[in-house]
C-alpha cells in the first residue's frame, strides 16, 4: 500500500511526468510511493482525459500493481475466468482456465474511464500536482538537467511559461514519442512512418488494419468467458462486461484499413450480421452500441532512455491490441522504473536509467515479438501455415506445461518464470 513517505517532497518535484492518462498517473503514484516526488503535465483537461471510451483488458499482474497503488476499481472490473481461442475455418482451439493456473482470474475487463477516475482520486489523495492544458517541448538547460518549457494554451491566449529544471522527464503520453515532436498522438500509421524516416530511433510497422470497438449484447450470459477468434480479416475479441449473468461484451473487431470507415458506419443490423459471420455461432448478438475505430500498427523506440529522459508505456511502444498486452506492459514499465529509482539520489542518473532499460529489455522484446508473431501467424493464408496454427492451438490445449507458460506470460510478462 502507498505510504506518505514522499509527501514532504511534493513541493520540490524531481520528476516531470508528461502525460496525465492512466500510465502517467500510475507512474506518478508509484514514484510517490517510493519517496520520489513527481508532477504531472497533461495537454488535455482532466475531464477530457476521463472521457476515454476504451475498454481495457488487464492482467492479474496489473491488478496487483494497481492494488498496491490504491487504485484498483474492483467494483467496475469484470473477472475473466476462461479464454477461448480459435481460428475461423480451421481445426484446433484452446481453452485457458483460471482454475488450472490457481489464480483468481486470467485477467479483468475494465472501462478505461473507471480506471482513470480511480487513478485521479488517488493522485489527489497523494497531493501530487496535476497541471492541465500544458504542452511541452525539449529545451536545453545550462546545468544539463531536464529543462522543460511548457506552453499553456487557453481559448483567450497562448503563453510560454518556463518551469524549474527536473532531474528526470518521463514521457508517458499515448503515442510513441520522437526526440523533437510531441504531436504524434492520433496520427495514422502512414503519417508516423513518413515521420519516422527522419527519426531513426523510431521503428514502425503498418498492419494495414483498423480496430472497430463497441459493446454488444448477446442472448446468452457471458459467465466470465472471453473469446479470441482469428479470421482472415483479422482477430475478433469479445471481453465480458458486468455480472456473470450479464449479456454484455466489449468487442474489438479487426479489419483491413480500406474497410474500416464502411464497417464503422454500418447500420446496427448489418454490423451485427458481419460480426456474427466473423465470430461464428457460439453466441448470438442482438444489439450493438455505436462504433469507434483506430489504426493499428507496431511503433516503438529502439532505446527507451536518453539524457535525463525516459519513455514508457505507449510513448515507448505501441502494440497491436491482440492478446491485450499494451497497457499491461506499460504498468510493468511503471513498476520497474519506480523500484529502480527508489534509492537514487538523482533520478536522472545515467546509470540508473541504463539499469532500468536493461531490466525491461527482455519483457519489452517479448511482448512486441509475441503480438507481432500472432498477427503474422494468423493472417497468413498459406496452407502449410494454416495447418501449423491449427496444430499449434491443439498442442497448446493438450500440453499443460505449454499452456501454463503462455497464460502466465500474458499475465505477468517476463517475470512469470
């Protein structure tokens, strides 16, 4: 649980956390708990941050981290007891059970807005400063500390206000950061690829896919079962929402980019028919909410640390949502950074940052490779690959050791073993 050990330092913050979303707030709380004062800066208003329509799939490892930060919204979380994984048009499937792994749940489904509100309340309770509507750029500082210039923008005026130098700047915004820009959030993958040509530290891979997200209601209750269905057009995920007898699912339907606008705009009945055709007959869908869509790609920084700077969460790597690894990886970044810096007199010390980067390298590479490999494996139409993935799912179901390894890797990352 969080103690008050950092409260005396809140008026002299050492770390500037850029990004007031879930990752940034979790980082500030973790630093605070380890005696390191931080200040959060966010380009949007707090109200805008809380208007996040996403639904998050959190691992049991993430639940443990958030509970430790006093920021776990248990009443809003739906436990996942089983995960059914299959691929359309092929033999082989696997079923993961929480009971087989002796864990309370394989994961949890949580509206992002509920998590954000809980984190925000914890930030307030800890007395951590949260500065809204502030944009940032890098600025060389004479004492070589992490000098930051913030531009506070309102409807009436725009001004530039210099802030005190910080020992460390932690970039925790919702997009991969380049060295000289903070405007990458929301850009399509193609635009980021073009920009990355002049930023060699950024690597991008365009899957030429979009994710269509919404909520659907079914005839039968979900009973804490999640579904991952791989199809030629991309994976379809159904995540249970609400009480066990409830009939609501969060849907992430992947489609080719060329089809995204059309699918997002379909009348409800036509969208449900398309979803039914992609998912199969194990559930019957009766209604759906309006849909949002966003482009999918792999974007990552080759190095996550620099001179008195660190990038973590989506600012360091943005993954395909298959297997729900992105935010879980971000929370492991947060946990590791706070623990690495807890005894450092200078949080921006190069040796400390290098140690953090080395510590996170295996988990980071593993998560990126795992999600990228799944997409490549299940998007191939080659007959040999189709047979191989069917055999792989069957083997996963029949070999308890392999199944346990995959499940624990998804829940706890590289620290699973």
